C-alpha cells in the first residue's frame, strides 16, 4: 500500500529481518530503519530483539513479529506490500 496513493507524498517502506547473524546487529538495523523513514520493521522468528546500538531509536519505528517467512509473505501480500 503506497502512501503516495493515500496522499502522503511518498511510498511506505518496510524492513524484513530474518536470520540476523549477530544479535547486536538488530539495534544497528533498527537505527538505520529509523534514519531511512521505514514505516514498519517485520521481524521473522525472533521473539526478543537485542536493541544494543539503536542509540534511542528503537521506539520510533513500529515492529511486527511474524513466526515464519511464509507468514511474512502472506502478511505482505494482504497489505499489497511488494517484496
């Protein structure tokens, strides 16, 4: 669902995280998501995130936890999010 079509002026963007090698990288990825204006972070599999390195940005980008990659694909499809 593009925000431009809703009159917001720019398309929405999403970050899909799966199988991140180092736990501390989650914080860095969340910080980058915030800097780039990501609309939502989709986290596959992980129940808890180590947000070390987020520099206080973890609460600014909504996160959605999804059990499997297949479920993430279906979630994106249902919201017209292109992968």
